[in-house]
C-alpha cells in the first residue's frame, strides 16, 4: 500500500516538472518609442526619425513604415524618407516596431508638406513670352511663384496665347496687355490690383471683373463677349465695342468718362449713375431709348444706327457733338445745347429742325429727312452743310461766309445765292429746280461744284 502511494507521488511530481519545462518565458512587445516627422528642404519629401524601441526580452527589433500602404519593412535603421509626397499634403501614418516573434508596438506620425513654390504655365506660348521678358528662365511648364509676385506690368500682346493659366500668381499686377491673342477665357479673380486691362482682339465670350475695384481703363473690344461684369468705382474708360453684349451694367462705375460700346446687341443702356460721362458711342445696337437725364457732363453723343424714336438732350448743357443718324427720330430739340458745334441727324424722319440757338454750329448733316424749311440765319459759324434729299424749297446761305462745302441736291430749291460764300470748295446742288446760281464772280466756281445742266451760274449784284 505504501509503495502504491509513493509511486503516485513520484508520478505527480514528474508531471508537474514536465509542465514547467513546457512553459517558456512569456514574450513581451517592444517598448514604446517616438517618431518625429519633418518636411525636407525640397518641400515635398518627409523625413521620419524615431527612437529605438527596446525589447524587454532582448529580442532583435525591426521597423516598418506604414503610410497608405506599407512603404518599407524589416528596417534596422531609425530613419526613413517618404519621397515626393506632393505640395500641401498631410502625411499621416505609423512606424511599427516588431520583434522576431511577431510582437509589435506602433508610433504614429503626421506632417504637412510645404506650399507649392511653382505655378503651372501649361500654355507654351505664354511661357515663351515670360522667358523673353526674363520673368521665367526655362521652358518647363511652371514658374516660380516668387518670380511672378514681383511683376506689376505684363505685356504679352500678339503671342498666339490660348490660355493665361498661371496669371493668378501675379498678385501685384497693375497693368496687363494681353491683346491680339487667342484667349477664350480670362480669370483675373486673383489680380485685384489691376488698374488697366487690354484684352481686345481675342475670342473671349465672357469677362468677370467683379474683383477689379481698382480698374481705371478697360479695352475689351473685338471679342465675342456676351457678358461683362464691372465693379470699379474708379473706372474711367471703357472700350467694349464689336462684341455680342445684350446688356451692360454701368451702375457700379460712377466715374466713367468715356464709353465705347457700339456694335453690340444692346436693347437697354442705363446711364442713370453715369454723371461723369463725357463721351459715349452706343451706335449699331438695338436701343429704342436712351435716358440722358443725369449725364450733365456729356460733351459728345454718338448713337447712330439704333431704333430711337425720341432723343432728349435738354439736360446736356455742355454737349458739343451729336451724331444720331439712321434712327427713327421725328424731332431733335437742341435748343438747350448752346455749345453744340456738330450735328449729324441724317437718315431719320425729321420734318423740322431748329438750330437758331446753336450759334457755334460749324457742321450740320441733315440729309435724308423730310425737312421743308431750314433756317440758318443765326449760324454764322457754319462751315459745312449736308441737306440733300429733303423737301426744301428755299435755302439762304448768305450768312455762312466760312462755308467750305454745301450739299443740297435732291430738293425743290428754286434759287441759290452763294455770292457771299467765297470759301466753298464743294457745291452739290443738282436735281433741284434751280435755274440760276448767284456767284460773286465766275472765278468763284470751283472744279468740284456740281449742278443740273439746265442751271447756270450768274454774277449777281
């Protein structure tokens, strides 16, 4: 019995000993460590450095770098460079320390690369122009931003440029001459200092200058502009003719002095805020009316080839020139325009015109109307008169001693006395009922005088 007990004890002790021999020392992961991430001088590389991770069991430790995917593993060094991470990129990942028994510890890192020092210049001709101006130095599709930031005046006219992508880096630009190219778009939202823009003779279909509050001069004619946005309180000169504009908002440009917007498709033109306007040419549009109530400084008005039926220039006291030819006007009241020197109102439906108050009038074109009477008795400054193709039965030009040309053909005139008009170089008076043209002497008759064959020159006393 005792032997059996002893045998049992020996067997038990033997099993316990065997179990202890089967349980090795537990494996612990490498100790915590730290990672530092710094952007290299290139601006696009990130350099990782980390402290060594000690293994409690004394096992060898290797490292893996994880960013989006595992970039490297089984590293024994404590540094690694992530190359070409890109500009302005946030790089976030981890370094994993592992022993040879696959126990591991990780440490996170994060860094943001630097801003791109270059701006893309994809248009070859644009970059060639910049190289010629010594703003750029090599044809590589990009430009140092620092080089662009110093430029205030950029002249790249007529260089066959199709895109000005990259112009956004020229933040100090005050003068831009890009006319005569092949531009279809032009984004200048990053160029708020622009004071003058010449972009005429391109293929632009729209132009948003709402950020150009310092713009003084704008020349955008000869494009395909259907839209033009302006927001400059100091804009003085606007040339936007030969486009496809259906509307033109000038309300935010109260300092405008000169507007040229002819050859568009305008049906309305609001000049209520244009109190500084001096000259305007809105010819060849579809305007049915023009409100000139507030254009008190207007000196020159050209509104030919529209659909105007009325024209009120009574508030334009300093007006010197009116050209309203080829409309549907039945009356033009110029009695308040005492400084008027030139009036062209031909090709309308005028039955009368009173120029008795316009003593400074030197040129009058009123042909192709329905005039029956034309009183020029107060217009001693008149040097030229076109009154042909009316219904005039009489015409007294005796007071106009400085007249150099007179066109009065295609009327019903029965007499004409030019004996006091010694300076006439051109006289056209055919297709009338004139029998005799009175002259001071026959030597007064010029080579460019034209009359009906039935009419004769006579020296009148």
